[in-house]
C-alpha cells in the first residue's frame, strides 16, 4: 500500500543534485582585480571629468583586463585618486571559470568588493544564476544576492528572495520563499542551507515536497537530507503516498519522520504521535517502522490498529500489506481484538497472548488466538436481533469468517458459558477491553498544496544584449 513500488523507486526527496553543482569559486577566480593592475586594452574614446569633486577618466566601448580576467562594457569610469572603478551598460566579464553579465559594476579595490547591479547573470559550466543585486567580497570569498536569486542548471531551477554564498565554507544559504523544481519534483520552504563538501541539505520552516515519480507529498517544519538517501523531517511531519494505480492513498502523520534509501530497499521510521490512515487500514502508535521489501508495518509502544469494524490493541502489532490490501494483522502479548457487529452494534471481543488475523481480498477470513485465548461473542436471531452471548477460555481458538461475518469456530478444550439475553449483557467486557473509535485517524479534510505560485518558466528580467549574443553563438 505505502510505497508499493519503492523497490523500483525512491522515497520523496529534495532535488538537490542541481544545487550541489553550485560551483565554488564563482564570480572570479583566485586572481582578482585587487591583486593585479587594471589594464586598459581598448576604447573608442575617452574624456576627463569631475564627479562629486573627484577627477575621473571616462572610457567608452572599453575593454579592460587584469591577469586572465577580461571585462567589456559600454563605458567605464576610472577614479584617478581613489580605489574605485565603475562600469555601465552591457557589461560582460570573462574569467577562466565563468562569465558574468551586469548592467552596472561598482568595484572598490581597497576592500576587494564588487557590487553588481541590474540584470546580473553568472554562468559557470551548466549552472546559471540570475539576480538584480549581487555583492561579492574578494577577501572573504562571500557573495550576497540581496534582491532575488534564480539558479538554473540541467537538473532544474531554484528561486528565492535572497541568497548568500560562502566559498571557504563550501556552503550556500537561500532565504525567503525558497522553491526548487525539476522534471519530477517540487520543494519549497522559508530557507535552505547546503554544504557542497558534505552534500548536506537543510530546508527550514513550512516545507513542502511533491514527488511525482512516487506520487508522494512530504511536509513538515524542518528537513535534512544527504547523498546517502537519508531524509529526516522534524516537527509536524506528514507523508502522503498514492499507489501507482491511484486506487489507494496512505497518510502518515508524526512528530518526526526518517526515510532511508539503501540499494533497492526503502525504510520509513516515524516517531511520536504516529497516525496512519488508508482506506483499508489505520493506526496510532508511538513508533512506526516500515520496510518496502517486506511491506510490513511495525507498530510499537501503545499501538492500536483498525481495519473496517475491527480494532486491535496490544504492545506490538505488525501489519502485512500486499500491494493495496491488508494481508495479515499480528499482535503479541496480552492483545485484544474488538469487532463491532454491523447489525446489532454489539462488541465481539477476542484476547490472548498472540493474535493473528488473515484477510483475503480485503475481507477478514480467519483469526487465530493462542495460547490462553478468551472469547466473548454476542449472538443474534434470524431477525438480526441480540439474543445472548458466548464467553469461554481455551488454549487456542480459530475463527472463520465469510463476507465479514463469523461462520465457524474451532477451539480446543474450553471452559465457558452461554448467557441468555439480559439488559446488561451488551456492556459485558473481557479483562483488558479497549474500544477507542474516537482515536481512530480520519482521512485529511483538506488538501495539502504549495503556498507559493509555480516557479516561473521565464527569467526575472529581459536578457542583456551581450548575454543573448553569447547564447546565440553557442547554437
């Protein structure tokens, strides 16, 4: 039922492959303007001027270089007596590692600070970044996107309101309406942290992940992921999985959710306040374990499981799934099963040290209780009216069902009673009786959807002329 196709696919995960391609050493190579004299290679004309009381040299259609870095622009201002240079219009900067386009550049050689403004594009290998306001410090190797960032590569697109890049720490931070999208997955959150060296990813606050390849949705307060296939959600974790044939949906809610991907086997671990709902099965427990290769749910610590009108209570319960259907319920040690009669509303009760319920095509077919079985079964007449009850104890009991109703009972040596109908019989209970329909999880009444509109397919601004010419030259 849950992840019935997981042997062939992976659990939902943030698509961060294209993020870790974020090349460290962006913007400029190790050699920088601050380390070399700026050379004027060519210009169409030049003139002197005074700006804010400072003497400058204006160069038009200029080409400048320093070391192995070359810049062309419509005009450049070289401040004669200060450590400042400005460039305007159609700027393109070529380095051995990347190309940069911008409308305006303010460069301060004494602070190793470069301010890129207006239609900033940074291209390196297959990664392209777009921003309106980018500050880069050559000494600290830190870059800040203060007015929007868009990252594109062959794998997908990332957008955020702000971004920060730290080369020495091999890390990057994105804040404000963070969205990631590729051909199969979408993710969003309030902020995102990635570390290239460790391949770690952390998504914070109001996270939403949609994985179309697995028909899965994941939400929560915090997500961390790494290259091993580990995904951990902390706080208000929610996982929704739709079966491959779209006939079944499984919902898991918990305080924490851990997903592990190992070879072809996937594991789900849910902790604290675990609630599961599916059309054929629901449960509550403190801990849930799931293995995709066996399709077995393990419910640990105060578990209760429901199937149609049956409630199973015990300290340890396993649920064997077969694709979209329950195949077997199993409970150990002082377990009790209660079935509500659909006609009379009476509660049939079965308890013992071990209880196993078997199902065929979604309907209960057999229950085996051993050892120390105890049974309280309410009888009814031909008009489906209550007319008494049978209560007995036996080393072992096997009950057979047809179309959900009891058809035959096989028990060993037993000691019991038959009760004629009397007013208090419907309230009779075996020791350890538990019936908690109010605790049974219900299907979600609201559809979980993204908070933000879809990531735009178009770039955040019209593309600079030199960038367009460069792209066309590649074609």
